[in-house]
């Protein structure tokens, strides 16, 4: 996962896979329906501790893997194109 939107898509997929409403899934996860709705929409700024607990309850395991450094730094190249 790279963005809050990725998190939201994953949680929504689990909920729909279980054929649950947001209210039912939120109750199962121990969060409010509003929190779940915002998370599913990819709202940035949700509390990490709650997000990790929700992932655990939804059957996910959070694993951090360091990305290899690309040989070509595309972002630096784009920045160089916009600099005067």
C-alpha cells in the first residue's frame, strides 16, 4: 500500500467480500461507521493505530518492505524539467 486510497480500497474489498454494510463492518471492527466511510474513501490523516487494528481485524498483515532504489530517478528527472 502506498496511499490512504490504497488502504481504503483494501478495506472496502474485504467488507464487500463479506457482504457487510458499513455499519455492520464498523461494529465488527470496533470503529464508527463515519470512520470506516472516511477510511474507505481514502481520507488522509486517519490514526495509524486504529488503521493497523482494522487491518488486523480484517485479516491483513501489515509488512514493511524497503523499496529498491531505482537506477533512474524519474522524480528527479521530472523536477529538473520544471526548474528554470
